């Protein structure tokens, strides 16, 4: 079974919190991070993570969540890897950038536990998000998206695209429908962007979201 976006965010928070504090978060801390006010909903999703063999739980203990397998091994500080932070990307209306390359941030990198990243690290880089068009995908302003460089995408995938004619870049879900591209935001207040496929250059696919600390 594949995890939902919410369950993946919960798992990433548990791993990140455990790495930072050396003990696991409470149910309320998990809910607060992923935007769930109901502890029963958090419990429901934790039960799925447990069923999938990703965590173990002692429900009699406040901090009774334990990562297992490869996720637990990834907490070893020696498993940290550096990912280049190449620039910023709009999650809202597309913003102009000087060229089809993302604005660089010098030699800046972010460090992530190896277990969160794909086995094959070829073409992996990170971008900082501007805007709020992807909030329902749990991607907010200031968050980091880890990308794999590629120039193709399947319908529904979350991608960075360069709009050639406009000289603009944006982060959206990709759909090719009836001969045109729909770039779909994950915000009910925003409308999709429709483009001729010849005007759309896919620059990468999101493989991980690193949420900005509150």
C-alpha cells in the first residue's frame, strides 16, 4: 500500500523530530505539525504506519512511537547527506526568473537523513518554495522541496516547470489533457494554468517535502 500525502508527512516529521530531539514526538505534536487537530485522526494514520511496518507503538506511553527498519537506521548521524539548494520556485502565480535555470543560492546545501531520500541520488537537488498554491499538498511558503531532475512527467505528478514564452517558473501538479497542459494548484482559491505543451519545459519532479519549522 502506498502512503497518503498526510501519512508521508507524519512519517517524515516523526523521523525529523526523533533525529533532532533524540526522542519521539507525542500524538499532539504530530497533529500540530501536519495540521490535524483531532488526536483520533492522528491515531488512525499512525495505525496505518504501524500496519505497514514503518513504526512500532506503545499506546500506554506518551512518546511511545518507535521507527523501525531502515528508517531507524537513518537516524544514525553518519547517514546524513548534503543536497544542493539551487534556488527558489513559485508555488502560486508563476514568477519571472532571469533564465530557464533557477536562481542559485551560491554553495548552500541542506542536510537530510539518507533514509528519506531515493536510493539513486542522481540528479537530486532542492528548491525553496515561495507562495501558497500548494498548501493542500502540505507545501507552504518557505518549505523546501527535494527534486529529481527530469524532463518528463506523468499526470498528477508534482513538478517544477519552466514556461518558455513567459520566462517564468512554477511548482504545480502536471496534467496533459486534450492536447494541452493543465498546471493544477493545490489551493481551492486558485485556478489552474493552461498551456500549450510546446511552452512547458519540465525541470524536475518532487520526491520529498521538508517543512519549514514553525
